[in-house]
C-alpha cells in the first residue's frame, strides 16, 4: 500500500482532521485515533445498532483506524499519548491552539522530544492572531467567513448554508497535501515540521478565481440573479420534464454551435452577437431563446443535443441518480466499507485512486476504545500498566 510505512496519530473530532486521517488510512497508513470517553461527536449520528451496524457518518471519516480512549487532561493519560507518539510519523489535531498549549501538547512543547514528527494543526482561523481560538465549523469558517457563501448565493436569494462536511473535506485534502509535502521533505532532511491549515484559508483558495480578480482589480463579479448574468450560454436551463441541466462555454466556437443546434442560426451572424456580448439586453434575449428551446425538450433530449455539438453540459443529478449512475461508479466515487459486524455497505470513496494499486477501507471504523489495550501494549505498556491506567480513568 502507498502509505503503509507511515504511522499516523489523530486527535481530532468532527470532519476535517478525521477525514484527512481516513484518506491516509485508505491509502495504507496505520492510523490511531485518540478519543475521550465521550467519543467523537459524529458517533452520535445514526449510531450503530444490531439492526443497522456501521454508522455512515462516523465510518466515512474514521474507517480503517484503530481507536484508543485516553483522558489527556490527566498526567498519566498525557504520558500514554506521548508513548504512542514515540514512533509516529504524523500527528493530526484540530484541538484549538490555546487548549493544546495548556495541555503542553502543542508543537513547541513536543518538537524537541519528537524531532522527526510531522505535526498537523487543522484550525478555523489559523494558529496566530486574536481569533486563533475562536471555534469554527465549515459552514462558518469555510462557507460564511471566507466569502464563499456571499460569492455563491445570488443577492436576490435568502442565504443558505453549505452541506455538512462540504468545506471540511476540502480542508482535509489541503491538510493531506501539506502532510505529504512534509513527508517528502523529511526524506531529504530527516527532520519533521509543523504544518497548518485553516477553514478560512481553504475557503479563500476554493474561491481563488474571484479573489484573484478582486485582489488585482479591486472588484470581481460574483453570483448574480439569473437575469443579470452576463453569459448567455452559461448556467442552468429547465427542460419540459421539469429537470435542470447546466451548460458552460469554453470558447468562441460554442455560441454558434449551440445556436445552430437549437435552430436559431440567425443569431450567429447577428452583429449584436459578436463575442463577447456586452449588451445585457441582448444576453437576456438570447437566454430567452434558449429557455424556450429547452422548455420544449426532455432532459435526455437536451443533453443529447448539446453533447452532439461538443459543448460542456451536465444534468443536475439527485443523490439517487448519482448512486445509480454507471459513470460515477466507473470514476470510483463509491467503495465497499466494512461495517464492523461482518457485513459491509457502500460509502464515499477517497477522491483519488492509483490505477493498478488497490486502495480503500482497510477495515471498519473502530468502536469506542476498541484498540486501547493493543495500542498501549505496542507503546510499551505491560498488561498490568494498562489495567492501572484504566482503573485510574486515564484510559478505557
């Protein structure tokens, strides 16, 4: 497996930190997840039962890991974590910087004892500044605070939140990229380093096109009401069967191709339609022509027509449709995941694959504290010492 020589210790909850470690586990890393006795809050979503084993939310972010319960507020619990870290390559945490510092588990407190460790902080707003300890979820730090929501939601609509985990998963991928860059550097230097990602930074990068224009020229056109949008071909169109599809132009050949396909070649040589069309009234006129044309077709007919002239388009698919779509399966969107009770279920796959090399869940998500004894034994604790930790409430 690709990352089979890496030991990863993850002390994080919810999605961005655990999601990064879950992809590493899919790719072969040996991942140990540290939890409190209360467990990661995502365990509370569709909790495992005998009738329905395999919590889909917790499993998506934690499959293939081993689970350990420690009370890191206790000196002996903290000492147990340090013992687990002694041969670790990577430590991932989304605990807030202030809490890490108070626990003496921040990077500065550990780097001398673990000089080869790659220490990854997943944050809301970064490690420094007055808001370093402000709590954040992706719908606040990534979606709302970074500008993504304002740039995405047209001003004539009531604001809405992003889907759960949407920005977290992008932040997880950013964290993974940073970790693997540090692993590569360590091959040359033999020295670890700290890496850090932030929801707000991942959001601003996701919005990079708009920010590139805004930073250079002082303004950027973001989401507008449909009637105000400057591109006649771009955006969503409704079909006769009350379905939507999206069309996108990639060059000047697309306009005449589409207008010819819908039976309106008169617009191709219209002097008002010399590209780029800057008169918004003309844009609205063309869009109305396209609206009328597609309103007379089914979704299948409209997509076939646009595909026939090699213009980019796609249906606005439902979750049911994507799950049943052979193309989604060919692209590797889903993977069989062990449920921990001898069965399996289909779940989202990691967003990249390596042809010729099987990757995927190495096992189910751990039950709370399932591997505490095993991992502590590997860290040098004999059975009596593990029993003592458990009796003292430092582990379970």
